[in-house]
C-alpha cells in the first residue's frame, strides 16, 4: 500500500500533496520565532500578548469552594516567563522533564507553559494516582522537578524520595516557606524577572511526555515535539470550531493528553477563554457552569455524557444554555444514544472526535459542513489521510473496501504524531508499516468516507464466524431505558469460538432481576440478531474504568476468566486512602 494517490487505496480524502499543503499553510499561520525556532508556549500565549491581546482573558478558574478567578493572557505570559526563569536558575536543561501532580489549579497551567518556554519537557501526572503509579512515572521520566501541593506531597511523594535520585526539586504550590526537601513555587516565582528572551526550541525538540491511559496494558510514555502545536491549533479550529473570544470548556483533566492538547494548547493558540473547573463531576454544577459562564464550546467525554444521561435531563431544566454553539466528545466511542440525547437536551448533537495519545491531536471527527452521523467517528480532518487495512505477516498492508472491517491506519506526516515511546524503540517501530501509523483500533469506512469504530483490536471477538466489536453490542443495549452502562467481553466457547457476555449497570430506579435480565437479552437479540446477541448478562453496580473514564474490558475479561489482572495503575478508585 503506497498511499492515497494510488488506485487501490480506499477512498483517500486528499492527495499527499494536498495534505502537505494543509500543514504548510497551518505552519505559516503561526508567528514562529527567529531562525526557524518554534515553541508551543510562545504560540499559545506570547503570540497574543505581542499582538496586543494581553488583556484578553485566557483562563476562568472556578475553585471547588466557589472562588472564581480570571487570568489574562498577559499575566499568563509573565507568570510562565517567571517559571521558565526559575527552572533555568535551578539548572534544568533542555529536554529534562518537569512533572506536575496537582489538581486543576492555575499553577498547573503556569508550570506547563513555563516548562515549555524553558525548553524542558512537560509531563503531567494525574493527581488521583496513588504512590506506586506516581513513582513509576517519575522514575521512568527521570523527572528533575515536580510541582505539586503540600497535601499530595505528604500523602504520595515524600516516602518515595529516596527511590527517585533524579528528582532534584519539589515545588509546592500552596506553602510560603520551603520545607525539608521542598521549595515554595510562589516564592521561587516572586524572585524571578517576568521577562525572558525568546525561546530557542527547535520544531522537533521534545516538548511533552504523555503516559497513555493504560486501557489495554501498562501505560506507555509517548513523546511529542514543539511543532505539534501546528496540529493543536488547526484541529482546534477545524474540529472544535474554536474562534478568538470564545468561552470554551474542556472537561478533561490535564493529567491526560486531552487535557493538555485541548485543555491548554489548542484553545490558547486559538485565542479563546478557557474555563477550568477544579471540582469533580457533579451534574448540577456542570449545568450551572455551562449557563453562568456562557460556555460556547464544550469538549467532554462519553462517560460524562452517560453520567449526565443517567441523572436525567430534568437536571438541565431552568439553565440558560443558549450560549452553547458546539459540543464534542472524545476518549471512547460515543454511542448514538448520547448524540441524540444531546440533540434533545441541548438542541444540538455531540460531535464525536477520534484520536489517541500517540496522534497528539484529533484525526477523525464529525466536523465542518458534513452532517453528524450518530455512531460514526466522522471523517478525517484536512491534512489527515486515514484508511482501513488488513495486516499481513508477509508483504505490505492490504487496503480494504467500503464496510470491510480492518485496522484504522493514518498516513505519517502530520506534525503532532508522537516521536517515540520513552525507552521503548522497538515498540515504537512496531507502530509503523509502509509509511502508515497503525492505530490498533478496528473500524470500517462507509462509501461516504465516514469511519465507524468497532473496538480495539484486543476487544473485538469472533463468534460463529462473525467479527464483533463491543461498540455495536453496547450501543444496542444502551437504547434500553434501564441501562446506564454496558461492557462487553468475549468468553471462550467450544462451539462458537467466543460467546458474548455483557456487564450491565442499571439507571437509578431500576432493580436487577431475572426478569430484567431476560428482557435485556431479548431486547439485544431483537436489535442485533441471534448471531451477534449476547448470551450472558451480569448486573454490576459499576464498570471498571480507567481514571480517564474508559471502560477496562480487559479487566472484565480477566476477572471472568480468572486470568492475571495485569497493570491496574490507572484503574479508577484503586488507592482510595491516598485520594484527595
Ligand atoms: P493504552 O494505549 O495505554 O491502552 P488508551 O489507548 O486508552 O490506553 P489513549 O491514547 O488515551 O489511551 O486513548 C486512545 C484510544 O481511545 C483509541 O485508540 C481508541 O481506542 C479510544 N478512543 C478515543 N476516542 C475515541 C472515539 N471517538 N471513538 C472510539 N474510540 C475512541
Ligand atoms: Mg492506546
């Protein structure tokens, strides 16, 4: 397979030449730095202050105790300059890692941007992790500096210090005095100038280190470079419709790639005002934020949408949501039910977007003038060529035709493609073949160019000769009014290969019973047909999820089959005594 311009390639959306032009134009739109340098933070913040936009609000921070603080682009530029200066004074060199372990607080944004300006590498850690996952990530990334809070430090980091010889400095955001082995983030900043020479980073210098969600196994550290900002900015505009002056809320935590690519970089580079909510999910609070902050664009996730659906649409009543112009979702397949529910409650659909930690930015989305197709991930963005292929052990990838199930692959060449897995060159190499990046997700493409997600290659099963992905089975069951969440697994069967088992969490007001089990199995059978219908159904209170909100089907399967449970570092609700 040689690419989009060949005859046998499945309906390329653009030629390679057109794609190159998209990225060339996007690169030219950035102000850039002298000598061909490029820096994510400079493009996100200083470009605006240099063009007289320093007074525009960059961030509206909503504290969990009711505080509200606005931070302007100018202030963010100065604070991040101070932090960059402080890193330099601490002797942090180019490419060295600075980790953040905090909740969603303004200091997190200053840390991210200041680190990038200093030419160091920003690596966010999710604040609800327990000590073990934190230790593994700090050690793997060879973190030199950690920014955290006094409480998180005491509970989760202090006892690890002697195992982390590379960690030189721990900066606490909420103390005024340095303690043993720690420094005060704010004191350090106060001692620094808020001016700084232009950053000297190259477009292909390492900028971000993101650990994947760990849905399929041990999280991998994906490396991204400064020129990824070209993709963050363009995809923010094309897939999320970000325009200068918009009020935008990304509900993802910056501990994960979405919270950085689309919770910091894409919105700031597009000159929008970010809403940052420190508190955890709470349906009523969320509707209040959407209404009071007059949010125009909202980027959230299927799990959150399902939780809102579970609580019921009455919770939205009485809130003026008329400012909302665009709603989108990422992280997991968005079931058609969710799209349609958006239409009912908000008068507009959620737009599904597909991408991965490795792709760095949105690749496929329901976007632009093309109508949303509920249940479809949408179409590749300009500059992206996607295809469905079959891998062969000997020979090139085999392109597949419309509606044929295969692996989703992307032609290499967009700026935010990851440049390596930390300390794992072989695994990185294995992600590429014939000039394509192999996503590991199975999907189909229809004759109109829309892509339909089937499941991760690990989650798709073969039963009585059919390839079945969790998405279609789970989506069918979600149409039943009693069902809040579903997870599907394949269970080995001597006759069928695998049979389908589903785990179902019910909406409030419904009680598990044999009668309901039969009803749900019958319901699924009517919708899916006997070959694809689940044979077994078990009621559960909750489904196991990663901390980024993805259903961990591998864990359902391992528990069911009595297999080793594997890496649980990102499992939600793991180390509750350490959680805040
Ligand atoms: P790990 O690689 O450690 O197992 P992960 O793949 O869940 O974790 P991420 O990079 O955060 O880590 O998630 C990317 C994956 O999430 C995709 O490969 C895909 O399976 C799923 N995903 C993301 N968005 C969508 C979407 N819109 N529809 C379907 N699946 C999606
Ligand atoms: Mg993955």
